């Protein structure tokens, strides 16, 4: 049993030394592990417990230990330069330099560091910026889209606007309609008008007032059917009933829908035209989930038109929709642009750049310094003299130039490794695995360390 353990440990360490050649720390590990295995065999399977990391050095320099940083007891990524309370309300505990340089710390000789191409950079405070680049789709400004219909049924006698895309202005003629209801309303109006004129000199005020109310009622009925004040005044002056009534455009814009032809019968409330004002347009930009924290209402946006020599037009973010598009997994941001010359056409694609607000005075490191396993994010902190400490951190927003925000786990001016981290990570993981094997073997051998009973034969134990 013990010979098997010795052979297994020796084989693992030899393979790791070949794969990770150049690590000076493994020379000591191999020698110590082999010696431990020999001692375990020579002492009839009883393995000596290794000394605790840093215990000898700390005992000699007791009272002179230097605190490297303070850490939260329940969250190893929450570190600070000074004591205080953790987010959970617990007292933060000190981590000394001799503690930080033991256990999982990796030691590499300078020649190997150079051969591996290990580079480091300093953790710095700076402003983090990011410009969002995406694609946008030009659309209509929804409040400036209008549906044109008539409130009476009748026949369309003539169309003044007879094609989609035609520009119209407020007050332009749209169509002439013949409606028996409108003819009857005109007759009622003229009758009420003559009645009011004949009774205006009556000796009975009630009769005069009633005639005025009747005239006002007939006038209001025409107005509710979209007969303009000018048309009513013309009718009152000419005293001639018009067979058809002209419908005028109440808005300016372009005809984006046309559902009517000359001669057709139109029912009351049927949509005849849709008029859209494109003097202002909306652009719908796709924002990915990881970019959402950067985008805010009111930020400046610039679109580029590839078909117009990359012409640039400035606008702003006016709304961020509160739901996500299921197919694209993006959120729509609505941008608003002035379009008086009509350069931007609805359904046109444009290139979009949103100028976001910078994050000021935050800790940052290059994003390539972070090893993301999915469950945790790890960096290797350079401690000096060839020593590297793996440390879990929490990151925030990713900015431009390959920088990422550091929320927890690092202090300003510490140095982190930016290249060859995967080799360091393999070394750290292998060391942790071997340490677990040694700890398990020690726990199994621990009962044998107890003195045997007097009546038992030592040879029977093996």
C-alpha cells in the first residue's frame, strides 16, 4: 500500500516537472515529497506531519510581521488597505506578507520568467470609456403618423392625392366625396339659417334664442363631419347646396398608405390615407446585454451613412425599451434625428455610434490578465523575487482599449500578470491537487501514529 503511494506521487511529480520545466519551486517539492515517502516507508507507514507554512519564519520574526492587506472573512475577493467592516458587517482580518507568500504562491527563477515571456502591469486608477458601435434601422416618428378617414359614408368623386409617397402640406386638398348625409346636413343648415334670419326681429326673445340654437346645432353638425369653417361660410353666402364636399389634409407629411381609388364607396371611419411626417425620424439601435449598463437616455449618438460618403448626422438617445428581442437577444435603443432634407429614409440601415458617459477614477486592469473559468475570475499577482500569487477577483464593466473595471480583489499599484497566465494556472492547480493527495494520505496514516497497545504485535499492524 505505502509503496504504491510512493510510486504514484513520484511519477506525478516527475511528469509535472517535465511539462512545467524551469519552475524552481518543483525542485524543492520533488525532493521533499520523495523524502516524505521514504520516511513513511522506513517508519512502517507512519508519515511525519509537515510543518505549517510560514510557521518557522513567523516565530523568529514575531512582532515584526508586515500586514499586506485586510480581507473579509467570508469573501476573499473583498480586500482593503486598512481595517474595517466587511459588507456582511464582520471585522476584516489582516493578511501578512509571509502568509501571502506561502501555500499556493508559485516561485519561478528569473531565467524561466524570461523564457516564458511573463509580462506584468500595474493596477491603476483611471477613467474608463467605451463607445458603443452597432447597426440601426431608420423608422418613422410614431407620434407623427396620422390616419385620414371621413366620418360619413359616401362615394369618392375625385382624388387630388392619388399616389403613395406624394408629399402634402397641411390644408392641401385630398379628395371630393358625395354623401347623401352631407347633402341633408347642408339643407338643414340653410333651413336653420333662413329661420334665424326671419325670427331675428321677433317680439318674443325665446323664439329668437331658439332659432339661434338651431342654427348653431346645424353648423356644429357640419363641423363634426370635417366640413371646414371656410366651406360653411361659403355655403351660407351662396345658399347653394354642394353635391360633393372637399376633404383637406389636417397634417403635413408624405403619403405612406393609400387605401382609396376614385369612384369607390367609402364607409364612415374607413382609413383612406396614412400621412407620416419624416422631418424627424427614429433610429432603432440593437444593444447587447453586456453593453446595456453603458447606455443612458440623453447620450449623444452619431450615425454614419455609407452611401453618402460616410456622412455623419448627430442625434441623441431618447428611449431604451424595457424588453429584449427574443431572436437577436438585444435591447432596442431609440435614437432621434432631425431629417428636414429627407436624407434618412424609413427602413434604411445605418451605422451607429453612441458616445457613453465615462466611469471616472476607478481601478482597472487589462482584460487579458483575467482567467475566467465561468465560476470565478482569477488573476496572478506578482509579489516580487519570482513569486506569483493566484487571487480571485470581481470585475465590472469592460471598456475600450482592452481594459476592465476591478470591483474587488486587487489594490492600487499591485502588479498582475498579463501573459503566460495559463502556465501559471496549470502549475497552481497541479500543486493544489498534489497537496490534497498528501493531506488525504496523512489523514489515513494518522491513526498509525498512536502507540500500539502492549498486547499487540507491531508486525501484525503491517
